[in-house]
C-alpha cells in the first residue's frame, strides 16, 4: 500500500558525500521519520514493469521526491537522469522542483536564452562555435570569462583578455570539451555578489558571497565567504522576475551590482543551503521541507 499524506514518504535525490544533500535528508527525517537519500547513478529503470528501483525501494511508492543534486558535477547526462524523474512525476510522484523546470537550467545556454527572452539584464555575452568570433568578442569586452555550458561554482571557467596567445587559449578551452564557446564580459563588482533565495516563488532571504584575495569570482572554492546583506527592492524585484521564468520550488538567483546596474548572472537549478545558513542563520532546508509537506497536504 502506498504511504498516506498524513505520514508521507519523501526521498531526497542527492549525493551521499554532499553536505546540502545530507542536511536536507536529515530535515526530512526529522519531520517524517523516514530518511531516504537517493543517488541517481545506482537507479534501475525497468520500462517493462514501469518501476524505478533504488536499492530495494520502488520509488513509485513514494509520496514525493526533492531534487537537491543529480550528480557531483554538472554534465549532459544529468538531463537523462531528469528524464527518469520526469517519468516518476508523470506516474503521480510529486517532484520538487519539477524536472521540466530544472531541465531549462542545467545547460547554461538554455537558461541564458530564457532570461534574455524574459528581458532580464545580464552581462554582455557572445555564443559561437567560431574561434575568430570568440576572439573578436574578447577584444571588444577587454576582459571576458569563458564558461562551460555545464558547470557550477565556476569550475572550468577561464578569464581571458586580448593578446597574442588569445586564440590558443580559446582553442585549448574548446578542445577541453567546450565546442560551444560561451564568452561573457567580465564585470566589475564591489568584491561580492548576492544570492537572492526564493521558496515557492516567494522571496525568502539573501546573502552575499565575498571574494577571496586575488580571486576573480566569489565561490568558496576560490576562497570566498558568506556574509549578510540587505539588497535593495530593485535587486529583489529583478531576482523575482528572473526566477519566475522557471517555476522552481526552491532556487537562488545570483545578482551582481555592476556599474551598469544590477545584473543576473544565473538562476540556480537547485539552490543551496550553506550560504544562507552561515550568513543569516536561516535553515532553508527546514523551510523547504515544511513547504513540501504543506504542498502534499493541499493535494
């Protein structure tokens, strides 16, 4: 018998060695008495029986799944993993956020196109497969960032500028698996950017990511840290409009205050918990679980 909404069984899709995945699974267990942290790489999808099994559990018997991470790194195969979760959603398992919404953000170009169609201000960007076009864009921008289409926390990104070795560097970047060249102007920021967090499409709170010494980006991998911040109403409104294009249950919008005004760098497919907790003390994972339970009760 499937579990009831009064005692829901909720699985967390994540990675076992990930802090956010484990923290979210712990918060689910505290609310429901069940802890199920599911790694997609060990799933079995049996199309003949319409069953999706993970270590002896038929995921079709769950009330809900919360997607925290699909893998340790952003890769194209994560889109295939989402297709399996899309199947479960179609079979009646509630999935937070919906796989169709996350699909539009795993690929940086897909997310960028959606933001541009929505009129969201972003740093100037050129997308091309041609090295000469990419080099021309870098020369125009003075300094630029080459960004892989599948990445997070600035992994694989390179800062480049015009010079005699520029085309060689672009060719090396392309040879590293980046056939589509995503070239974005390197913006001048006041040593930090902001994470604007939304739950159920509503503003929750914000935090700042402060760059480490000599780092061009604010990620913790580059020595950055988290601090409280108080974004303006204009920044919150911009972030609200950006995340509303994707219909996510939980997300964080990266916004930078540039000389040309606030700009969105990206909308996160999953959102994070650590930055908000360290900067403000707010446990977003706990709030997220409450939101999921309330959604299940309404259903």
